[in-house]
C-alpha cells in the first residue's frame, strides 16, 4: 500500500468532520463529492451565496480569543462573513474536526483565520507550511519545511518549524522524524551570518530537547543530510546525516525552490502546502488547486487531527 493509500485508509477509519468553506467553487464541490464517495469523512460545505446568520458560539469564540480585535458582537459577526473565518471557527468551537480552505483566497487569509479561531499549538509560536514529497514509486516520503509561510525565519522560528514538522510527520507518515537543518555548510565547513542563524536554531532546539523527543542535527548540506556515502565523509558521527527524512530549510526562498526542483526535475509528487503549528488542523490550499488536491489535503488534515498511533 502506497503512502497516500495509507493516508486515505486512515481517514476512512477516522470518519471525521471536514468543513469546506468555499462550497460555491466547482472544484470544492467536486472534492466534496469525492470525499463522500471515498468515505474519507463527513463533509460540511459552506456556500457563500446562502443567507448569512452568525453562530452565537462562533461570535463568542472570536470575542474571547481576540477581545481587542472584536470588542463587540457586531464586529465578530462581521468577521464571520468571511468563509475561512467561519470555517476555522467551526473547528474552534468543536462543530468540525478540520477545515480545508484557501481555494479562492490567499494563504494570509487562511493563517489569519486559524490564529483567530484556534491559535498555535502548545510550545509552538510559529505557523509554517510543509510539503510531503513522495518519490515516483510512491513509497519514500521526505518532508520539506518551511516552503510556504515564513520568508526569513529567526532561530526561534526555525526551531518552531522543526518541532511542528516532526510532530506532524509522526501523525501523517507514521514513522520517526530524523530532522536535518540545512545550509550551504556542513558542520562549520563555511562561515557567515546565515550559517550562524541555523546554528542558533539548533542551539535553541537543544535547550528545549527534554520535551522534543526526536533526533536532529545540523548544519548540514543537503547531500550530507540525504546520502550515506557523503555523510561518512562530511559529517561522520552525526545521528542524522545520510538518513534524514525531514529537511528544515534556512529560509522560504530555498525551501520553495527546493521542493519545486525535486517535483519538476525529479518527478516526485508534492503534497501541500500543509499548514502546521496550529492547535487544530486548519489547512491551506493553493488557489490553483484541483479537486484531487483538495481531497488529498483533506485526508492529510485528518491525520493531523489524530493522536499518534490512531
């Protein structure tokens, strides 16, 4: 069974509630039909053309979470007119398990809705985006992050990104994350402020290590992270070099460029971006997403909602 087949099967067993807030988009309606046909969950479509009536629980959620932003019921109700905010609040109040949105809106709208409705996960202050890269045979899976959200992450943000990526890797791929912090240097083979930022991120994560629970190392060049023969020469003794399955890129430029090169030149499938670091699964879509992309993202979001091992 391929990786994606396993993700689909897990979604069938879980039978969670999936809200799709852009139900008037034909791609979203097609995706909803496929999710229903495949038995991947219970879909709730929101239609932006229907008469609007704000949910009192959603109004109360926004006011309690963001009182400065929503000082009155009217202000919160007005915000709920945005379908992504409404969809995220359905997750926030427990009326849905996951939201998959963004087919018609930019990523910033999805992240804002997520922060308003559910906030960030415990111990993580940064929302980021990962791609799950699947080899042409459908078996090997690498996780690339951050490829979608934070342009120039600080050391603390890089550490957050690693934490969020490792947590979701366990839930989505169901293996142990082996995390490499990438750079153009391996273990001090070069110097410069960008390398120092990666080294500071590793130091930050080491300070958190009692609660981390996964192996990580860096800074590593990508060949040292992935190829055992190169790792022996460049980073002998590293617990990660040569066997990494999670690659933490130093900035958004390198992450976005890297995943697209692997996708277009290597023939790998790129699933994502998968938003991570939120307290509950709020998934983003490319505005160019197909119906099948939406279905895949929904199935992955279900895995994010499950405890490890379920």
